[in-house]
C-alpha cells in the first residue's frame, strides 16, 4: 500500500509493505525525514466504545470488566445466557464444567455468546445494546444503566 504525503506542497510517497513477519515502511524523501520528526505528534483521543458495534471474542475482557465494575456478580449467568440466545444444553455444559466457579462460568457464557453459538443471531449479533437489554430482561437494571451511561459518556 502506498500513501502520498505532502510536505511544503511537495508530494512524497510512503510505501507500507506487509512482510508477514513484520511491516516495512519506506519513505522516498530523506531530506524531509528530519522535518517530519520535528513535527509535534498529535495526541489521539481514546476510542469511544459504541453500543451498536458488533462485539467479538477480543472484547471479552472489556465486557467482563464492565459487568464487574457495575456490580454484576455473575451468579445468574445461566439466565443471562438464555437471554443472549444460548441454549440450555450449552449452558448446562458450561455450568457442569465450572461448578462452584461463577467467574469462570460467566466468562465461558460470554465467550459462547461472542462466538455466536446456538441461537445468538436470533437475538442479533453481539453488541453492548444486546447485552444491556438482556440485563434489563433479567431485572439487572442498575447494571444495565451503569454500562449504558459509561458507554454514552
């Protein structure tokens, strides 16, 4: 991939090459390199979490952290899983494999949801909005409100 960079109205090319083990970047203007380094770096604002963006397994830790932060104990993860579209047989396996460990059971429940197991798609692809609605359906309104407020801020 190549990008064009303009420095003092002069066009230069930045080539980005995927070498599979690393990315190589080539810039065709050595005299501008010092000038580029001298430019102040702009601070990038943190990425705001969107409630409607599809979630994936890479969001698992963030979801668990949000639930914990807003007081969700996870004790009733089985019922939450049903609301998210997981089937009883899947939740039974999770429950049996994690007897006495609610934290691990919740993690596995969320993981199955994020992997869109069972009937998850019938509820909609995993998003924070789907999670918030499932929490509301389970009468966990304070948790749902806290997550919604944090994501909207």
